[in-house]
């Protein structure tokens, strides 16, 4: 085996989620011909742009300053988790769960580095808060946008349903955050020298621009081009620091889900298991564990007229496995780039499965 092939195999073993997504895409492509147009380039460009400008802000010491400011009034793991949980939940209601985590997690990781705290519990709570909080509004996450536009009759009816999931979920997270360690955190850092103010200003404007583009206020391609040009001017090495495996994982997922939706046997199975509201809910929560909640909503949407069990099902479904919500994957990759991932993966899986089981039991009885 050549050195290049060996290097690729070692990398693929480390990138387990990408390898699984790629394998699923390849296998299903033998059943139906893959369609490259199924890859949502807008989503890929939003992620690429946010990761790139986020790296720039980190290098400009912006996250250092935000971390120092946060620890002034959130000086323990418990207090930090409480602040971050509610901040993440509220922000995710307006700028989606993916974008919220790309905004919040880097600051949390910086706090961890400066205080000596491994923030795996706080990051896990932020993931949960992003998935739960974003479920409230019609534009809080991609699956909500799809369900609202295709199935729901109005925002009032939509939020009247989603709040049944959001309120108990946020209550559980709040109580759980309060149970974390109250030991004081000491922010250890020399005097923080801010980066070039002009560059910080430009990066901040670009960050806001990408957020606006993610809400479809204008074409993401222009925002992505502006961020790319900024990176070339400021520090072209930033382009090499992007997690391209994460972007490729998203691409592989898009192809896999599209392939799956075009397999006749799969469509027949879905039609047979969505005969009642309780079954729609279970199918949404269960399918999300395998293909994530956004494609689960899109696959199941045509087979139900009642949006309520589908909305709650895919919202609860995002609390399960690492791939249950692609927002989970984003935060996990950010964390694992700086810390050993084993401890977080165990804690993430345990807490998510507990909340998933509680949600499945409660809402199955509600829809039954």
C-alpha cells in the first residue's frame, strides 16, 4: 500500500461520520443514480463562509475578549452553562441552530482553554439548547422552514404546537445546568492585545452579512465571495484551516438522502408506517436518528397532512444520535478539533438519549 493510500485510510478512520455518510451515499448510488443537484450549495456556502470568518475573528483575538467578558459574570461551569444555554436557545430561534452553534461554541472553547476547563458538558448543553430553542419559530431551523411552508397553516398554529416541546425542554436544560459544578473558574491570560481594529470591523460586518444571507435576505454567493477575498487579503492561511471534511460530510448526506427518497421500496415502507399521528411522530423521531431531522422531515412530509406530529417528531429526533441533527455534527467537530472527543461523545450520547426517551414516551402518549 502506498504512503498516500495509507494516509487517506488513517484519515478516514478518524473521520468516522464522514466515512459513514460517504459509504451510505455510495451504496445507495448503486440502487438509484445519484443526482449531484441534490447537494444544497447554499448550505455548504453558508457553513464555509461562517467557518472562515469565524477563524478570522479567532485569530484577531475577538473570542479571547468575549471569553474574558463572559467569565466576569459566569465564573463557574454551572453559571456559564446557564448563560450559554439561554443565549444559544434565543439566538437559534432567529438565526437557526447551525449558525447559533457556529457563533457560540468557539467562544465556549476559548473559555475552556483560558480557564483549564474541559467544556464538553457546556458544549453538549449548547447543542441541546440550539436544537430545542430553534424548534419554536418557523425559521429556527431548516426542517421548520420546510414544515411551515409546506404543511402548517399559519405561524400562530405552528408555534402553539412547537412550544409544547420547547418549554419542557428548556426547563429540563435549566435545571440540569444548575446541577453542574459551582467551582469558581479562573480566567488565566496575559493582557489581551486586540487585533487590527479595521480587520475586526470588516470581519464583524462580514459575519453579520453571512447571517443575513443565511436568512435568504440576499444571495449567499456574494457573501461567500466577500469572505473569501477578505481571507486572501488578511491571512490566506485561514483557508487551509477550514474543516473540509465537515463540508464533504454534508454533501454526502444530501446525496444519500436524495437517493433514499427515490427508492420505491423505501417510499412504500414510509407510506405504510405513517397511518396515524402517533406513527408519524415515531417515524420522525426514529428516522432522524439515521438520516438527521431535516431530511427526515422532507422524506415524511408528503405522507402526512397533519404537521403537528411531524414537527414534534423531527424536533425530538434531533436530540438523539450525533447525526440526528447536522447541528450536532457541527458542534462536535468544532469541539473535537481542540479536545479529545471520547468524553464528550459519551456524555453527549447519554444526555441526548435520556431526553429523547422522555420526549418519545411523553409525545407518543399525547398523539396516541
